[in-house]
C-alpha cells in the first residue's frame, strides 16, 4: 500500500504483521533448515552486494530520491559521530509499501521512467558496515538487528531509538557501526562525495555532510544543485553544482548544460519488468567564456544509471537529439570536444554500434558551403592543403559541400576524428585537383602554384602510389605559354640548351619564370624533368622500344644491336623495373627481350624431356655476342640478362615447370596424362626443385594437381593421402584407409631409394597431401575440410574423438589459431554419445564431478562421454571445446546457471552454493 500510517498504533500494527508473516512472533517461532538457509543467504547477499562496503551511501541516496517531498529544497543530511552514522531527509515519510520493500529480499516495486532505484536488495548493503539500523519515519519507529533471527529483513518496534528525527526533517536512519569495520573507510567515502552525485537525481537538491572525529575535530561540507532555464539559444536547463566546504572555507561550482531525453521501448529487464521508459540525462560541462558564450569543459565524466556505472555511454537517440540542440547555439562548432578518447562503453545493449553509426551518418557538421553534412561524407582539409587566408587549395563549387567549415578549430581535429571525420586524403586531394579546369589553374596566383607544388612534392616523395597521377596533372608551364603534364615526353629545364641536342629529338622547355620558385623547381625535378643529357638519350632509346611496333623499328638489325650496346656502354641500369625492349632472334625476327634466351655457355640438362623442349624456344642472335670487345663480353652477357631481361637457362627451366604444372592441373579430366607420364612429369618438378609460391612469394601447397590413386582413379592433390609407416599403430587407420583415396604405389617407386624421404616430404609440402585426415579447408582454415566433415557425420563419436586424441599434436595449432574459434564452436556443438544418450560435446564431462546422490535423475547436469579411459590425461585437450574435465568453481557456476528454471532440489542448489563458497579462493573473479 502507498498509504502512510495515520497513528503510531497503525505503524506498530504494520510492523507486527510483518514479523508475524515471517514467523517470528508465532508460537512455533522461526526455525528450521529453511530459515537457516535464508539467514545464510541474506548474509551472503549483504556481504556480496558491492566490493566497497561504503557503497551503501549511494543506495540510501537513491532511495531518498524516490521519496515524496513538499519542501522546495529536498535535502539529505549525513552525520558521522561516535562510531555511528545518522542519515536524515525531509521527505513526507515512509509508506507501508516502502517498509514492506526494505523487509524483503527482493523489491516488489514497479519502476517508472521517473524513478531512480529500488528500496529492496539495495537497502541490505547497509549491513556491510552496520550491526543495527534504526528507522524513524513519520509514525514509524523500528530497528533491524543483524544478530537476531532474520534480523536483516524482520523489523522490531523501537520505543527508545538512539535519537530523535532532526528538526525540519521527517525521516532519520541511525546505523551502529560493526566492530570489525574500520570507520576511516566511511569517513573517507563521505569526504569524497561529489556534487556530481546530485546531477542526475530527480529530487534531492542538497546534501549536508558532517563528520565528528573521536578527537573532537569536525569536518563539514554542503553539496548543492540549482537548475535554471538554459541561455544562449538552447532548450532544456543549465545546472549549477556547488560545494561549500565550511572547514576550509572553499567554495566550488560546476556548470552543466543538461539535455533530458525520454527513452521508450527499453529492453526487457527482469528486475524492472514493467519499466518500458527511462529518462536519459546528458550533462555537458561548460563554462562561460569572456565573450559570454558557452565553451566546453573537457574532463572525464561518468554515466549514472541509478548509481554511477562506468565512463561514457548513452542511448544513440538521446545523443542525436542533444547534438541537434547543440547545433543551434554557441557550442555549434565546439561540441565535438565532448567525444571521449576511448571507445564508447554502455550498460545498454548494442549502444556502441548505434552511437558510432549515428555519429558517422547523422548530418550534424557544417560544410564550407554552410550545409549540415555527415561525418562520413565531410572532409577536414589539413593546413598543408590550404593556401592564402586558410582557403583549401582545391576549393571549388564541386567541393564546398564536402569540405568541413573553417569555423571548426584546427585544435579540435582529434575530437572530430573520434566521431568519424576523416582528413582529406592524398587521393581525394588529387581527385579534387583534377576537377579544376585549365582556365582556373592559369589564373591562380604564384603562391597557389607554389603551395600546390609543395604538397605534391611531399606526396611524390612519400609513396609511389600517386606518382603517375601527379605526373598526369597539367601543372607544368612551358616556355610557349601552354600548360602540360609531366607525362608528356621530353620536357627539359631551359639550361639544357647549353648541351648539344641530338637531331630529330622532340623536346620542350619549362617557362623560365616558373623555375625561379624553389618549390616549383623542386617539384619539376622530382617529376624527372632534367637537363638534356646522356640519360635523356637513353630515355629516347627506351621510349622507342617501349612504344614502337616491330614495323616501326629501324630496318637494319645492326641498329637494334647498337641500341642495346649504347645503353650498356653508358652504364644504364633498369633499377629492377622491367623495361620493354626489342632484340633480334637467331631466325632474324624482332622479339621482346624477355621472350628470348641466351645461349648457355654450358649445357644444363634434365634429360631428354629438357632437350626436346629447347627446340621449341627462341634464342638471341649471334651478332649480340660480337657487339663488344672480348674484354667486356662476359659483363655484357650478364647485363643483357640483368637489365634487358634476356632469359638464361634457369628461366627456361622455370617456363618448362610452368607448362608442366599447367598440363598436370588441367580442368578437363580427359586431358589428364596417363599414369606413367603424370608420374614422370611430377618427378621432373621434384628434381628441378619446383615450389609453388603465393602472391606474397611464400611457398604454398598446390592442391589442384592431378594424381592417380591406388584404385586407378584420378584425384586432385587436395583429395588424396600418403601412406606413412609411423601411423600403422593408429586405431582409426583401417577405417580411414578404406574410406579415402591413397596415392598409387608407383609413386613410391618413381625415384631412387636415397631420394625417397625427400620425395615424400616434397609431395606433402608442395601439394598439401596429408597422411592423416585433413582437418581444415585449404582455402579457409576456419572451415572443416570436406573429409573431416564426412568423418564427423559418419563415424561414431568415440572413433572421431580417438582420432583427435591420437593426432592432437598435428591438429592443435589449427584449433588454437585465430581462425580456430569457429572450428572450436562447431565441434563443441557436435552431438556425441554419452552414457545417458547424445549431447553436444561442449555440454559433456569426461569424469563425474557431482556425487550421484546429490543429483536428481531428471536434471542431466553431467552427461559422461562414452570414451575409453576417461581419467587419462590424454583427454585433457577436450577442454578447449567446452568439455568439463575437472572439478572447479566454473563447473559449479555453469551448472547453477543451467538448472535455473528447473525443478532442482533445494539440497542440490545448496550443495552447489557450498561448493562455490569452498572454491571461491581458487578464482574470485569467476563469482563476480
């Protein structure tokens, strides 16, 4: 009932009814196993509510905030003296329902959106420090005594409490501190209370704190809160918090702009089953600057949900509405400073993603054009990409809606970045420059061109990624007044005219005024614009060879030979970059240099197969060996290979390897070579040291290669297996050998005996041929292979568990890898045979943990795996899949969670709790 007793007699009668309901004042009294268990449970609850015993102060504060007040300044008074604590507040007085709530183990209160907390379990936290608690409220006067039977929930009427209700107050609570509690903890907690505790309360506006030490020294402070309509164009309120320390005579104030949002459709919470709404208050610390405008105050804040929980976190819709309000006033360009440096954390579900998505996609930021745009679409232009008057270098009517307004301070870039704003990237800067037309570029100032050159030079130096695009920008002024890109051939500095220019060369020169600026000159140099020199002649030759078709080349063979000889004699190097170059073959045909082979000085042969293949290839014309003197001929031959990529014998072998692999991995089964040919070509790859490499250059198995199996069938490498002597004793081998294809016996006889071990190792490493069942897919190590899926589907669980046990040394790394999480989950959910039926592997036990006489037959809390020698340490690896292999506190906790909602006996539940208490010291964190 919500009524307040009208007389002390009515109040006392209510207390007597509570005692009678609990069996205290009856003839039989309150006794028995159930009462003892409840008593023990109450003590566990009271002791375990919070790690900090003084946390109860906040519980009492939130209870007081839920009371009804007619005083314009709802006030709480907290007074510590003589090992006692007194708490007073000027509410209207306890209702019968309030008294019922603090006399129960759980609250029966139905919360609404404007309630702060609950009076039920939270009130029990006072017994962390109190031996006795007296409550005086209205006509009520009763106490709780922890030393009496069910004393924490059974009130006793008190005619002589330790004090009277404070003048001007209605409710007083007295606490007698326990002898085993250190009062200094309470004193320090009281001194540390902050006005911020008032910020998110609904009613309490003042807290008076008094401390009277044993030596007579006193300490006093008053915490206050004052709300007023917000100024500076904002809706909602401005809250001023104050702290007046009468001991040190220091007064402090804090100002917050507070936005309150009503959140609907809250997720289900068992303790608040009927609460579907909640008021979310967002408080932004501010100060009034000299210009009479709000400025953010950046300091670490806390989130309060009835009690402070942890740093930052709030409903996305509430924050959206708050930002929209902030965008209407003086904080329009400074609110991003409130964004925390750490990731968003919240007590609501899925808020992290909601807030991030809202901040990214909501249109809260202003562009240079003045539109509101999203953090995802807007770009902050770094200072290096701005010119005179801070104007972005690439600003145009096409970019003004994309660039962030210059009214946001550069010093706030870190805050802007945290909400998802990205800096204009080098690629985007180039995109925007490319959108500028030639007329715009021509009329820009010298300063603009110099600043652009500075940015482009840095980009050109830092990475090869944008070099070609920079070369393609029409920012090069020529002496004839035109603008061209650096991709145009044969541009030189004017001073190159002092060097004799070969005939028939098409060259252009930079504008003499442009090269007077150091930034522009440096950019031109980076773009490989140089004085005409030997290197330029080399470039002319290379340019001809890279672009010309065979019919466009000089007719005489000697000219092509001379081109190569000139490059060699002038010391030209390719720098490791492939250069297209034409050469003459033995047959007199024009061929690209990389398609021609040098005649070997000594024959490297791998037998008849190699010799027959040579007749199908192209070799360099003999004129090249006569183009230089004998004293440099060897160096010349090496240069042809190193710089022009004329192929040598090893390259020929590599090409032959590629052809062989292509033939032996054909997608057409009708094109697969016969057994002998397939084996002989595989042996060639083995003896020529072929290794399949990934795109990163690392060796990787090639599982598309064809092999013949012992039943004369063709299978891909990824489907066959190797025999291995060491596995003959494996229990699973017979079934494995019968159900899966193994390599044909001729493969084991295809090489010499001394090559056998190396041959088998090469087959395994080069083609991924396993000798035990393949665990994972070659292309995705987070998926089981088709073979292993077949084993899981068709083999009895005892057999595939034995397989895992015997081959755990091979499989362990896959399960423990980053990709192994999915494998562990899938295997953990696989149904396996137990002594009492089939269960998911993750729910099973290898050994019994709980005594059979403690478990009801209907509970099935410890299904035992059907495996041989379950006590063997060889099964310890099953723990990675969730199998219980030992008796520890986590097992008890999981079992307790599992039987929730079941008809478990009280004795079994008590047994579990006793086990948890017994093993608490093993892992205290598990209980939290």
